[in-house]
C-alpha cells in the first residue's frame, strides 16, 4: 500500500491495521506500529500480533467466524496495558475482501475483582471497558444504539446511560418495538388525537411525548415496520412529534437510546430497515458481549443471584456445589443472563436442602445431546501432552465448535499447520478413557 494511502488512513482513523481475506496484515499505519511497540511484519497473521498466545482470543475468533467485533486485548509489549480493537469489514458478507482494525490504547484497569455497575455485575475486563464507554457517552444527548443478544442486559445499559446523564431526573420510558402490531405501535409511540379512529375518545400522549425531558428506550428497534420507521425518522429530524389524527406537531426534548440483537447494516441491505434512520440511531454504537464471551462471570452472577434470592426469602439454599457450578460454566447460555436467572429460579424452586446440587438444575443444563452430563466434562479431542500449546489448541477447537478451519484461523495458522501440531502433540478425535 502506498505511503499516501497509509497517511490518508492514519489521518482518518489513527492507529489501524488493514488485513486481507486471509486475516494477514497488508499494512499498518505508523501510529499503529508506535502503539503496539513491536514489529508489525507485512504478510503475518494479525491474530499473532494482537492475540499472541493468550487463552482469550476474542479478535481471532470473531474474525475467523467472519463477524465484526469491538473488544479489548492485552498490550503485546506492555504488561497491565490494554488495547481497544474495533473491526470493520471490507466488502459484503458473501464477498469479504478484508478487514480494517482500528486500535486505541486504553488506560490501566484492574481486571481482577468484581464490580457492580448500575445493576450489572462483572469481573470481565471487556465489560469494565464498556462501563467506561457508557460513562463517557452519558454526558451528551447523542443517540446511542446498544447491540447485544437477547437476554444480555441491553435495557440495563440504557438505564445506566439515563442515570448518568443530565436527564437522570426526567422520565425513562421504554417500549418493545417487537411486542405490538404496526397499527397499535404507531399510536403507542406517537400518540393519537381525539377522533383519530374508532374508540379514540380523547387525546393520548405517545411514548415519545411521555419521555420528553428524559430518555426513550426503543428495544428491538430493528423490528419496526417500515411505515413507522419513516415517521420516527421525521421525529428525529424535526424534534417534533405528530400524533395520529393530529394536524399540529408537538415539540419534544428526548434522548433516544435504541437496542437490537440484529445487525442493522444487514437489515438495511435486505431492505427491511431504512439506511437514513440507521445513521440517525447508530451515532454511538455500544456492543454488549454475550455471557459465553465472559465465562468467568457465570459463577459470579450465580452467587449473586443466590444472595438476592436468600434476601427475598425465595430459597433456603446456602451454597452452590462445585459440580453444579461446573455445569453452569460449561453451558453455552444462548439466552445469556436472562437464561441464567431463569435456570437458577428453577433450581431454587425445586431444590431441597442447603446445597444446590447438579440434579436441581434444569434438564438442558444437566444434559448434553440428550444424555446426562458425566462427572468430568467430555472433550472433543484427547491429548497425550501437557504442553501449554495443546491446551491453547483445545480451547480454540472448543470455541470453534470443532471446526478445524475456524480454529486454525483464530490461532493464526493454516489448517495443515494445525493438523501437524495436533499430530505432534497427540491431539486425537474422541473422548478420554
């Protein structure tokens, strides 16, 4: 890449790496080289530079799966320092030609120890960094889009933004855009005038107007019908709302925070979401990591939920057995924190005695592929070596669902190299005897 293009990239984004479709470095801006403090050789897999040999490889695994990610990695040359990484795909999903990785040096943070932030417990460094972002974002009235899976806690993020903002004394109004049909949703959002339709016997304020002076949280905003999207865009542009059946717009003073589990850009490409509305809502994106990306939080949350249940008088359980905790940590949690909360509510309701046992957990937690979970966790591959590299490869294979191609990409090597290393380390398909 020419020095002119490198200079232009640095002027626009600062520290950045450009990768090809094989995740190899094509170029690095001078600011990126300075930030990393190590040689950044062209043609080398980026994951080797950013992820090293660490057990946690969020950038590597996301890129190997073809997914964009915003996360935090350890600084390759400075202990106790971290680097924020945001990945931007080049080209559409089916014709990906590469990636741009935007880098940012982050201040030191105590990655050990649990913290409580506006209802969210964690000991994960990535979550703690998200808390820092929330604190900064809350200071302005800029629109925010929270991206996260179902049950991960998107509304808690929105409530934290509101509580930390100058609007904290104003109302926090939430509406689930997927819960109502289009005709009713329009009236709920924007209100209606008397006589607008049969049964409209008086003027009724909508959620937008009710949130004036505070924050409006639009949950699952990607589910908005196109006709409602057009009217919401008008509200954002004019800062007024026109109730259904009314002729005179009403001025509003509202901060908009939206949330979705879908990628809005893909929804725009599919014609299901307006591009102009996406740019209005997605001024500041915040990415909420799923529970499976922070497995160290499972036991922490389970213990906290137990304490809360005891305080409410909902259970006599005093502790969770190590075997039950292991099962909880082994579960993938597709429903995230909500699913964990429901699983423990089930256990608290059915358990007898003072210790929560594996048998008290829901069947889907106790079983794997329809069979009772054995005392020791089954492995996809056996090993005949205690080499640390064997453990790293096993973890990569587990996180890639057994896919050697994805595991190889996340480790920064070819499939052939991975196969050879597995052979040399004695990693074989099957379960240990």
